[in-house]
C-alpha cells in the first residue's frame, strides 16, 4: 500500500517520464490538430524505422521552417500521451504557420502511428538514437521544403529541448535557431533524483514511509543513479521505485541523456 501510494505520487508529479519507447501507444490515423486541413501526413526513414509525422505548411509565404520535438515518454507528434491530451506541439505548429513558418512534428518511437516498430520494449534504443532520429527528421524537412540552414529552427519541449541542444552540437544537422520550451535546467538524473526525493519526503509526511524507510530508499536510489552513470548493471534485487519507474529498461537511455548538461 505504501509503495503503491509513493509510485502513484511519482507518476502524477514527475515532469519527465523516463525512457522513450518504453511503452506502446495505440496506432492512429492522420492525427487531430486544430487546423488539420493544413497538415500533410508524411513519413521518413531513420535507423531502419519508418517514422510518421505531420508537415504543416504556413499561411502565405514560407519565411522559414521548424522541427518541433515533443517531451518525454510515449508523447506523440501533437504533444499528447495517453489520457493527457494537451496538444502542446500541435498548437506550436499552428502559431508557426500563422507566422509563415512551415513545421514538421513526428511520432517518435513508442508513440502514435510510429509505435514500437518491432523494437523490444525491454531493450529500447537510447537517447543518442533519438537524437539521430531528430537529425534525419530535420534533413527530411529541409529537403522537402528546400529551405536551408539559415532559415531553419529546432524547437523542443521538455525532453525535446534536450534533444534540440544535442542536435545543435551534431555534425549531422545544420540549423541556425533553437527554441527551448520548458527545458531541463539540470542533468536528467539529477532532476529525476530531485523528483524521487520530493515524493519520498511527501510519503513520510503522510505516514506512508518511516524516516528509516525513506533513508534506505534514498540510498538505494542514489546507488542506482551512480550505477547508471558508470554503465554498471543494476542490482537484480527487486526495488519498488526502480522497477515501478522502469529504470532497468531505460538505463541506456538515461545514461546517454544524462551525459548532456543543459
């Protein structure tokens, strides 16, 4: 009961859901957007996987192009994940279109029409692969529109902002402008540790955990973070927080994402 309450609190309050592609989303047809008549369903290849997305052309003259990247977890091209229907990136595409900017947003691995694409959910690709997928999406956008790097922007929301920062340092991508929407301000695993620590503290406050249990949980989680950063295998001993958050399956993704300090 105490563990379920703690994990429920973590799931409700975490700003980032660890691991891209660790959960499957139901396939969709051409997705909803506030002005779906302006969207064109497109696809591109990256790492042997077909990714599906929406190309939004601008109203009037094309002044530039933007790749729009969603947040963490199985978040689709529109910024939606499961029952959380915020349409974050779809509205960004709307505003860009009104300002003469064509945009591409796509269902990353584990979301929307792209789905898991045959990938083992217990052994998903890492963050580096996600950056490569974004680079291929950007190249597709530039080729499709004929717009060069000087008028190209990459806009990322939450974890997508970290992807955008990594992409800016990649030789495989050429663009001039970066937009960061609610970006990480500290390293990925530091943020996750702060969220876990806060929720453990709240569990103590309402009597779900004793101080001794809280201290033990924090120590175990700190060891897990150290092991992930060092590339060491995680302990096989069951741990409700580690197992409940899927950290074993996401270890590679987390290590690669954590390597970039925003």
